[in-house]
C-alpha cells in the first residue's frame, strides 16, 4: 500500500511518522508547531521527512487546534439557547468547588450570560411534550444573538439526548433564517444525559466548527495539490480516526486525541502477541500515564474533563499523574521530602539537561543512581551533566535530610514509583482487574525505566518493551482504525426488557453505525460493531459497562446480561445482590479497519541465545545505597532469541530499560523485550 | 530499610524511607472513598458525598482522611474508639466489619453510621479502616425529621454489631435493617457497599506492611503525625495572636418556633495553638438541632484545615495543634441522647462560618465577607406514580460567596462543608424521581455590593409529580459586608405552594404534605460585598449590568454608575454620583437587611 503517514500537532512540536510498507521501515520527523498557521508546521514536518505525499495511501492527522481554539477564545463568538429556566446552566454548572477554601474562582463560563437565551418549550424524561416550542420566540432570540455578533449557536434543550424533536425544530428555524450561523444541536454532540456537561460539549463543538473546518480544507487542499490520492483521516479522542468530512461535521470529537495513539499502539501489540490483558504505561518528561486493555480492547469512558470543562464524549481512559522525569523533589517546611506535583517539564527540564534547571528531578535521580548513562541519553544527542545533578540532589535534598546523595537519589526515584504504582492500582485493582493477569507494556522515554519495578509492586508477571519505546506513541498513530461511537441513554429495569426490546435498542444504533461506516466508504468486510451495555444495581449511580459481543448475533437475554453484570460487579467489588438491575445506556462502537503497519522481524541470533553485554556499570541499588554491578546491553545489538538475566540495563536511542535481578529477558522475533520473573 | 526498636527516637525512620511510606499510606482513605462512591446507592451519597473515610493505626491515630465530607471523617476516631470498646478489642478478628447506628456512640444523627474494619497483619491488630455514611432509611418517625425530640424517633438503634464476621455477611442484620427501612434495597445495598469500601483501605495498609515491614509502618505513622503537627503549628504561628470572638444565632430549634438560639464562638490563636471555644452558646435544645460533641470537633478540625490549607499533611497530626472547648449540656456538647437529626446541617455549618468570620480582623486579606452559612436543601419522599415505590431525594443548592480583597465572590456554590458535592442534573433527577425542575437561575442583585462584589444566589423551582411529604431546612444569615462593602440583601428562603392561596414561606418544617402538581422554590442569598461599592471599577459594573448580575437601578444607587436613556454610560453623572456616595459613606451595618 505504499506509504502510511501519521502526523500529530502538539503544543510544541509537530511530529510525523512515516511507514514504508514495502520495506516495513518507520521514520520520524519533527518540526516546531506553528500556532497561528498549524498547516505550515505540518508542511514543514513533511518537508523534513521521507514522505512522498503522492505515494501515501493514507494521512492520519491528530491536532490540538480544537482545544487551543477553545482555551484561547479564538473560536466563533458563541451563543447558547436553553430550555426556559436554564439560561444560567454554564455559569451555575454543578455548584461544585474544592474543599477547604475560603475563596474560589470558578472556571469562566464559555458563553457570557448576555448571550445565553431561553426558549419556551419542555419535554419530560419520557418524551412527553409539556410545552411546545415557541417558534416566534426562537426567531426573536436568535435575531438578538445575531445582532450581538454571535457567529455560532449551541442549542441544548432538556432531555434532547433521548428526544431530539424540539432541538431539531429549533435547528430548522435557525438554519432557514440564518444559514450563515454555525449551529450544533446538543443531541448531535452527545446522546448522554446531564445537561450542563452536554451544553459545554455542544458549545465547544459549535465554536470550533468554522476554524477546524477551514483548517482541514486547507490541509486537504494542499495535500491534493501535491497529488495526494489517499485518504485524509482525523484522530479522535476515542482511539480512532474519522474522515475529514466527519471531523468537520463533529469537531468536538477531535479534542484530546493525542494520548490515545499510544494506547491504540498497545491494543495492536496486544492483538499481535495474543496478550488480551495489557496495562500500558507511558512516562515522559512531565507526566506518567496508564491505560488498560482487556480482551484486546482499550477501556473507554463516556466522559472526561479538560481544563475544568467537562466533555460528554467517549474517550480512551487514561489515568495521569504528574510524576514524569521532570517531577521536582523538594523538602517541605517541616523537613519532609515530597515529589511533585511541580515539574520542571522539558524546559528548563531536569538539572542534568544543563538548560538552567535548578531543582532536582526524577531524571536527575535516575542519572545519579547510575540507571541512565550520561553519554547515551537520546542516543548521545544530549550529554547529561552528572555532576550538576549530583550537586543539586546533594544541596537540595541529601544535606537537608542528613542522608547520602545515593540514598537521596534512590529515595526520590522510589517515591515517584510508589505514586506510579498507586496510579496503576487505580486503573486495575480498584476497577476489578487483577494485575496478576496483565502484561505491562512500557513506552515513552521513561516507561521502561520503571516498568519492572512497577510490575513487581503489582505482581504483574510480564513486562513488554517494544522496539523504540520513545517513538511508540507516534507509531501507535499508524495503527488507528476508523471509529464512530454511538450511544443511547435509556434508563429501564433490566427485568422489564424483553429480548426484542434489547435487540431493537441495539438495532437502531447498529443501523446508524453501519450507515456512518458506509458514508466513510469503509468496505463491508472491514466493518465491525462492538456492542456494550451500561448497567447498575437499582439505586446505584455509577455503572459498569458489559461487552455483549460483536454485532447483533449474540444472545441478548436479560438473564444472561444479569449474570454478566453480577460477575463484573463481584470481580470489582466483591459482592452481588439479588436486587433489580437497571440498564442506563446502550453503546455501539463502529470500527472500519484500516491497513496496519507490517510487523518487521528481527534477525535471529546465530551463536546460541546468550546475549553479550557491551559494558558493565555500577548502579546504586534501591533502599540500600549499595553499589551493584549491572550488565549493560546495547539494544541495537540484540537479536531474536537472545536471553539474559538481571541485574541489567538495556540502552537504546530513545529509552533505557532496567531489569532487576529477579527477572529474565527474552528477545522475541519482533524485537520486543519480554521480561518475566525468574 | 530502617531498623526499628522500642525507644521512640530509635524508632524514627530515616527521612527517605519515611517519604516513601508516607506516599503509600496517605492515599489509603481516598481508596475507601472512591470505591464507595462507585457502588453506593442513593443520590445523597454518590452525588451528595454524605460520607467520609479515615484510616487509623492500632492506637486510633488517624494518618489518612478522605476528601468526601470533612465533617463525616473529621471526628470519626471517637466513634471508632467507642465502637471498638463496646465490642471489645479482644473479640475482633480479621474480616470483621463493625457497625452501629447509636448516636450516643457515633456522635452524629442515627443514620450517619460508621463501618469499621480492624486491620490484622499476621494475627496482630495494626489499624482500622473506617467509613461513615448516611446509610439510608432506618425507619425514623419520618424520612428526615425536623421535629423529633429524641433520638428514639430518628431511626432503628443498632448497637455495636458485626456486619461481617470473619468475612461472613451477617444476614440476620441485613434482614432486620430491611424490615425497618422505607428503602430496604438501598439501605441494605449501602451496608454491603460500605463493607466493600473499607476493605480497600485495609488492603492499602497491608500492601505497605508486606513491602516494608510492620516496624517501618508503625514508625511511618508516628512520623506522619509528628510531621502533620509541625506543619500545622508553623502555619498557625503566622496568624496574629489574639482571642477573636463572634456571636450568631439560629432562628429556632424547629419545635419552639420563633425562639432564637444564641450561638457564640471564641477563636484563640496563642502562638502555634488554636482553641475553639463555644462557651456562651445556648443550652442544648429540645428540637433536632443539637450538635453532638463529635460533630463540634469535626467542624473545628475542618476549620483548622481550611485555615492552614488543604496542602498541609492531613490527619491526626494537625489536630494536635487544636483544642476544642464546648460546655457539657450546651448545644455544642449535648448530653446523650439528644435529638440531633439536623446537627451537621445547621449548628456545624454555623460553627464553621463563625470561626472564619471571627478571624476576619486577624486575616483581612484572606477572609472573605460572609456567605449565608446555611445548607439549604430540597428534601422529599414521594410515591412514584409509575412504580408505586417510595422515592427519596435530597437536592442541594448553592449560595453566593462573599467578596474578598482583590476578587468577587463566586456565585451559587454548595456550602463549604459540602464542597465537592455536585447538584444532580435535571435530566438525571427527572429520570429517577417523580419531579420536574423548572428553573435554575442566578438572582439579580442578590450579591452584596462592593468594590469586590458578593457572588449571586440562585433560585430553583420544582414541581412534584407524586404524592408524599417534603421538608424545609433553611435557617441562613443575611451575609454582611466587609471593609465598607454592603451586605447581601436577603437570606435563604423556601416557598412551598408558590402563587397559590396556601403559599407558605418556611424556615424549618417537616411533614409538609405534597400532592402531584405542587411546587416548591428555593431562593438562596448572595455573599457579602468587600470594599466600598463606589470604588468598583466602572467597566466591571457595566459588565455586571450587561449580564444582569446587577440591575441598572442598583448600579446607580449602590455603585454610583449612571446610564443614559440609550443605556450608555453617563460619565459626568457617574462621577458626581460616586463622589456623593463616597461622602455619604454608607454604613455597612445599616445596609444589613
């Protein structure tokens, strides 16, 4: 299929990864992001890369343009229409604020109060019309908004998630009278209940629509000029991509798509290696992120929050803590050591970067402990200043605490690990997943540094380090499929639902899903539908989502669903009850499979399976301060079939893998390091 | 790893190991919190956060306390102690979960009951994981009494008992509770959910002990307590010494209507110690507004944390810097068993507000003008006309915060003791309960005028779709202004059957008969203003008027910002009006309504 390219526009850099499918080789290019004209940044990255646009079969594109447009207030000037009585929904929000405060500044409402207008109309939760839409009033208030200079209107009426008729009616009036105004109806943005969250989601969609649409047109136009004949796909927050046209129609789905690529890379690995349960860990400069894959699927959650604003769209679930390499170690006023949440980030970064950082960080601690080689960081591109890091830890941590530098350094690292382990427990143990049945897949520059130690803390048997962990996220973007999520909130007792009702609820969603895939020109044999259903014990609020199968073929029987729910609840919380179960929502994830990067195989070791270390290094062991001898392996020299035992360190351009004494490494035929307990 | 021995000094962990263990142990109560939030029943819990968790060592020192409702976890130690003493520490086994609903033991109203799991490591008792939650309905005289005169009217009294005995569910207790509850399924569900949740705290502690050893754990807990105390004392030392006294009142006790109840509080900062003394407050009252000492303690502890900052290490260490004095037999330390079903919703809320407000002269840059110091709620028990099942709901609402030097107060936030609570969306509420929310709006001009304006109050209007009973809990103050700012014009109000012949404006009442079609309105007060209103930036006043936060009339009369007939700013008139106002120097006390 020629070349496949994925391009991610981040806050600082625009990253491009190109796969040559004939050779299987993957190459990377990076160029500074151009905030005012992001398409220029993309073009610059392409110019620096091996991509030949005219030969590319597909161009997958993730962008932060949407969220930046919202945060910088550069979107279309928005107005909001709500049900009568609810104009203050954005400002009142959920009346929540943090504890133990004398004063609190609420996040600013996305639409000022004078541009929030009401429509006389009312439906009940069951869809009964208590008050019809007052058409004349709609015309009047929209005229007022337009005369105030409003360019985009969000319409969020009560119960439209299930009963969109009033919103549709309002949308038609606006469309007929003011065809130039961008309009988003809340049921188009989300089919979930919770009016405040849906209103925010709708406003964001409406306000970024024009800018996103122009940007995508510009990019598409330029690509076509360069004789691009493939498909342009835009990344979504749920771990998939969609056509450019779909992204222009529903831009809110493009928000926060970046972190999902790494997770979807894990999904691909999990399927290839037939490891159904995977915990993905990504440790970068500023944060540590963990995700869970079960049964070969990423766990998604129906909503998220970004910069204090809720988004009612499905996202790949990621637990994040600020415990990356840049997290700062400090001593509080009472003399106790703490790590983070402040981070030195990438700039100035850790002391050892020599870019002006003065506070000791987790990376400094790793260097001083001997885990990192100052001369080989980033493949030798950046020489780390070991002495400065040592001095920083000595002055800021070791001396005030009255301990040795070695103890301080290992201590900093260990506290960071305890926090990361707690994050992993959050996504596993506390959600009813037993980490003993999971493989930890480590990526990002720092993931492999901590993976084995975290695996020990969680009793996870195996650690998997893919080739080039530092670029794994970018590679993951090449594995994305076309995805569209469909949901219907419909709360009802499970016992009351006959087989046909369950089937019909899904059938409607499946039809919509299939139509969408058809619209995206996904061939029939590449379409699949994943059905799940949200349930809870009557009286509970939080739901557990149970996967009921692929397509409508499965048995949709309420007894079987009850059994599946009881099992999940019991696994998660250790008990079941005989009380009624309530269904709250039906979900269908429509997937259109795109071509996958080929798996390149590693040359096999020819002389036995014993790998030869390239060096040995003295490393400070945890919790003792004793120096120990670690064998150092150069990953570029490892061949398929090689095996060796810890204590060892594997070094490569983008990452460092630490293998403790009690573990053994096997290199599989695809070049992955599989690290198991001896 | 550090070796531990018996003398205290030698037991001290090296600072690095201490940092590692502290990271692990600090979050153990949060583990309980999150598990419970996911599986509990009743909106009052999963939306209303009517619970709190804490984890203790074997001597009942709290080393981790959860982020749900601070008043629920703030003084859980006394209640765990009482429960363990009654059952007998020698009768505890691994896998037990203890429970009681006796307010004489647990220090709250009957259904706010504790669940305690002793934590055993290799047969040795090493700590307790505890949760207190509003467990559901235990068959009080009505579903949430405001007129009860004894705790016997406030629900089934369960003496200290094991819900789980060595991991086995006590089915008889579940049957007993079910038989005594208007909501058997939800209440029994919470019993099981609570037990599942405390396991999460236990597991965290045991993981730490398995990894680092028992001695290190014991030393780490001791170190955490010392550390918390040190930080608290350092921060208290920054507050000017003095005895800061304030008085307040509650309008009545719900039984003796119209007879105000005096409240008083003296906050003394003496070096690095803070004392909260409620001497001068009324004797214990007949109605259900008494505040058992445990709740008084929890309110004072909450206030301490607010004062020294949530970033200070949480738990028992900081409490060592606090003394709480409440004369026995008074409303803040009643003799058991008093009627107390409303303790945490009024007397404690008021105590927290009094402590802050008392410190305004000491901390003029940090203490804002007051808020309504009330916890207004809509509570109703209706029969769902479709399912014929009883439907209980409690719906919080928010008031405006006071202005503070440099910033306006926020509008419509749940009272500080409930911070973290989210109000239920209309769409969720209307799916679950036979009710319609018709309005949720900010109230123009409800914030106290000031250079930094008070936040606005909100109005909520409901229509009931089933028959049943409702209640009203409102008893707020009219917030006053600070530093020349004006007070808010009103206090919280509840209107039942609005616009009909039988319209009622209520403070506290229970057993309000409700029929399908009846309505109820909650209107909340804004916060007090800070600084003279005529000093407020004119552009801000123009924005306030454009957005309807302030009416044109108020802009002119209170802020001295005058608009012409076209709605444009009249600069000359504004200047003149502002200098008049400056000269008149509005008396902030007189501005209190």
